[in-house]
C-alpha cells in the first residue's frame, strides 16, 4: 500500500492505523522522499510503500475483511471515501481535455489515487462565442470578398458519476450563441480595408448575413475598363493562289486547272471598313485606382495603284488584275508574271489582267487572260486566249490562239444568219402566194417543194455547221440549237408536218433576235503577233502579224488584216481569212499543197510576193480564178 507523508515516521503511524498492527510487523520502501524548493516555499510529500510482514499479514487477513475506498461526482463536486481494513484506495481517470482536475494544487492527468485528505479542484473550460468579419481584396483589386464566421461558444460542466473505486472524469457542454453581425459593421470593415463606398453592394451583404452559418460573397465590384474597339476591315479577296475547290465536287474539271490565281474586275469591291475605331473608357478598382483602357487602333485603310477609296470606307478596283494587300494598302496589279514555263506545276493560267510568260507554254496547258498576253518562249499544243492582244516571241505548234472577241461570229456567223433570215422571209412570201393559188393540199407540201427545189437554205446551214469547230463550245451550242430547229422543221420529210406559217414565223423571229444580239456585241480590234505557226488555229478580232518564217497548215482568221512582215516568209497549206486584206510573202508550194485565202470585204486587197498555182483566192465570196506571179496584187 502507498502512503503519502512528510516523513517515514508519519507514514508508519498511518500504516499502523491502516493495518491495525505494530510497526515492528511493517516493512517500509521509499518510493519518493519528501522535498522542497525555493527556500521551502514549495514542498512535496514523500511516497512510501509499506507492507505487512508475511507472518503478520496472514494473521490480519484471517481476522480483518478489507473494504475498498470509493469516489463519486455529484453536482460538480468530487467526494472521496477511504478504504477500510486494507481495501483499495479510490482513483480518478482524467482524460477529458475540456475538464481540468487539480489534486492538491497539481494538474491531474490519467489515473490518479485520491484520499479523503486530498484537495480536489475541478475547472470546466469555457470557450467564448466569436463573430468575425474578414475582407479579402482580389489581386487585381476589382473585387472585395466579405467572409463572415459565426462560431458558437461552449460552456463545459462536469457530469455526475456514481460512486465507485475508479471513475472516469468526463464533461459535457452547453452552446453559447454568437453575437449578431450587422450591415453597418460589414460596411465599416470594407471601408477600413480601403474599399470605396460607391462600389459596395448592400444587397449582397444582406444576402450573406441571411445565411444560417458561415459564408463569403463578392460585396464590392470595381468598374472594369472598356477597351477601345479597333477599326476592322473586311477584305473581299485572297491574294494568294489556292487549290481549285471544284476538285472536291462532282464537277467535270480540267486537271490542269488545279491552281486558281485570284483576280478582280473593274468596280469590284476589294475592302470595306465594317467597324470604325471606337475609343475606350478607363476603369477603376474597388480601392479607387484608375485602370487605363486600351486605346482603339485605327486600321491602315489605303488604296494603292489600281484601286480607289470611296466614301472613306470602301476600296474598289479601277483596273482588272490581281489584288494585293501590303501593310494595309490595297492595290491591283494588272500584270501577272510567270517567271518560267507554264507546265504541270503551274497548271492553267487564268487571269483578268495582263499575263507575261518568261518561258514556254507546255503541252495541254492554257493561258487565258482578260488583258494582253506576252509569251517569250514557244507554245506547244496549248490554248492561248486574251481579251486584248497576244504576242508570242517563239513558235506556235498545234495551238489555238485567240485575241479579242469571237471573230468567227463576226465574220461568218452574223452575215450567214442574215442571209438565212432573208431566205426564210422569201420562203414565207412564196408559200403564201402558192398556197393561195392552189387552194388545195397542205402548207407542208408547199414548203417541202420550195426547199427541195432551191438548196440555198440548206447550203447556208451547212456553211455555219462547217465553221462551228472554230468557235467556243458554249457559243457553238447556242447556234447549233437554232440550226437543229431549222432542220427538224423544214428539211426533208419534216416539212410535211407544218400546219401553219406561224411555225416558220417562230423560227424566223428567233433567228432575227439572235442576229440582233450578235450585232450589238462590240468586237474591239485586238492583234496577234507571232514568229511562226504550225497546225494551229489563230483567231484575231484585229489583225495578225507574222514576224518570222510564216505558217504551215494553219488556219488564220483576222477581222482586219493578215500581214507577213518578212517577204521571204512562206504560207504552206491551211487557210487565211481576213476582213480587209492579206499581205504575204510566198503562198503555196510547188508540191501542190492547196492554200485557201479569203477576203471578206468587197474592197479587200490581197498582196503577195509570189503565189503558187494551187492557191485558192476568194474575195467577197467570189472565187478569183488566176495564177499569180511575183508581186501580184488582186483588188
């Protein structure tokens, strides 16, 4: 048994009473001697373990029954009863951090033995309630966030425990409600942290305070800057060549049309200022610092060469060509220069302005321009088509070269359509007279008889059909439809099906309208110049100039004149057709190769250094039967 005492003598005296025997029968073991510090101000008692000797213990056990001591807690008070006849002393188990237990002035932790003489003090903790308001301003200082915390307090008390030899000290608590937070308190805290009153959102504070527990909310917002709006320009063109989009469709596409060169026409809108520059507005942080807005940038919007500015917000093309944008300046380049050959890599060249080719035009390629075309090399199995003049410094082999409008329509189709119209008009008049005289039979029989007796109409239709291969496919298709109507209605047994003259009048009206359309088309004088051509088709709405050794088995058609500049040049085979005249060197050959020459105008002139006998000459649709000698001229 452990005894606390200020000395061994005191411990033995207490042990004699406890064991009810003389100290001679007791054995003493010092666990902790008594001591003091600070000159005796603080003292502590010694702890001694005192046991009864074995002989005496056997006698005591036989005569005395021990009773353990008890401890209980009631109404916050700890009550202790010592043991009797060697029973166990009671103990307290202290593990609750919210209940502080002091035994004889010392803090008790864990299991502690107590006696009736001990001074036991119990102190329950009390945590006061807290209501906190915190302000957090974002790094950009554009928002102030208010955080509120309502933490209830806790008032602890000691739980009652029934008497026992060892009991656990435990506590419970009552909650203390936190104090209310007011709107004014929040506003003052915001102002204290530098937030300007005009940016505080009272409604957001009120919503936050209505929350049952803790929370946070943005309760102040600065005024963000409104950046200036840059002027925006919309461009209606692309200045770089691009892949032909028709390759991604089911359309029939020439494989050499793989690259599109962007071009524009006169009057086409190139760019437009769709949004003007709008100045910005400075902002302000919640703490009153000014935030500068980004100023609006005015776009560079200028018209360069080949373009002009309209109404200060639109740029339009003044010439055809390739649009170019450089440092905000929109220009139109009238000339497209191909620095080398036109070949499979470049693909076909299609351009609304002028085209200059520094090399050759290879097999199967096309060069089509709205303006002039200048080719410094040769052309092989190619198509050259210009809206204006064509100049080829090299040879032209198995090519089709066109300059200006469709001269075939002007020289051949238009006059022939006029003669067909006059012939149809005469047929209508004759049919009317013959039908009134006969008074029997059908109109179809009369038409059949007239057309079969006079083959002039058939001959005119055949003449047009023979020249269709010289025309563009689309234009030839329009004429072919009209010719089919004539043949389906008037030629052969089809004429018998005509019931009235209105059917012929209908065809006649369509032809007259088509003739008027052709008359209204202006064909400007555009020239073609080349050195030599072979097995080629040359069509010029102006004149054709041959600067080299001539032509071989080629068809050359010119609205005005065909001029071979070298007197030694040779025209061998093929066809020369000019509106006003031909000037050549040597025409034909001694090998008997026929060369056909035709001059459309009645006052046209044919001039040659020498013509071989197989040369066929036709002036104003009249064949000239004669043999030419040197420097012969036929007028």
